[in-house]
C-alpha cells in the first residue's frame, strides 16, 4: 500500500472556500475492522447522532488517528504534532426524517475553530455519505464562535415559522439549507473536515436501515483537536 500522504486528496468547497480532505484505502484489512466493530458493545449516542456508538479498539484507533493526522497536516499546511480526542464505531438506527417528514437539520460538531472531525465509511449499502451545506438565511457554511449567536437566533426564528406554517414542503434535505458538496460513501475511505462546517449524514429514506455492524451504516467517527 502507498504512503498515507499519497492517498489524501484536498478539496475546496462552497462560497467560503472551506477545505476538506478525502483519504482512500485507510485499512489494509477492512473486514477485520468490521469484525471488531461487530463484537463491540454499543450504547445510545447523544441527541446529535441518530444511532448507537462504541469505543474503537486501540490498535484501530492508532491507525485511524495516524491517517487523520496526515490529513489535518495537509489541510492546515502545518506541522501538527498530535491529535487529542476520541474515536467511536457508529451505526445509524434512526430515519433521516422527523415525524412530519422534514429532514433533520444539518449541524456542526462544535464552533471552536480548532476542532476537526472525520467519518470513515465501512458499509457497502445505500446509507453512508456526508453532505455539506450552506444555511440559506445567513449564507453561513461554517459556524464559528463569532457567528454562532446570530446563526442560533435566525435558526430559532425559522423553526418557529415552520411550526406555524404548512407551506414548506418536505425535501430530501432540510428546506432552510442548500447542499454545497457531498462526500460519497466509498468503502474504506474517510473524509476529514473542520468540525464547524455544517453537515449531515446522507441516509436513504427509501431503504431499510439494518441495525448491525456488517449490514448497517457502520462508520468510525472522530472528533479531534490538533496540538501544534
């Protein structure tokens, strides 16, 4: 297998020209990782994630962190020494739409500029990719600390309007956001991006959602902060 640096592709997305990284062929033996994930003990995740999670095995975490570190160095064009944070096996168990048929809102993993996020795709089914979005009301694609108060205020007003109005038709995506890019769920590949970018998992609402690691939307998710 080629060096990890040779398997990284950097792309610039949206009007704000945010940079995200794609890493291909992360594992030499991805099926072994899936077997480990199948044996893991899962628990309900936070409200922000529609499914269950389990800690990643130590040897897998070391390898994934190494790949993320290389991607972050390429993204930031800086000599990052290490990454602090956690990694989890994740399996989606909930549909992408709420009871009214409105798509779940794109979100961020945090407004702190240093936070980096990663999604490593280990499923071959229809569920898998990650979409990146622009908020129509503000034009924001990345919700940083200085933007968050204004963004939160606008979103709150939009949500109140939706409760009173029946004129907003359900869509494949939330009606208040525009898709600007997509990370396709290429098996054994990973996308790395700043945690403050608006994003959402692409879950096929027309297909059933298997709940096991071998057949469901299995990913490894990471939320890491670089140390210079």
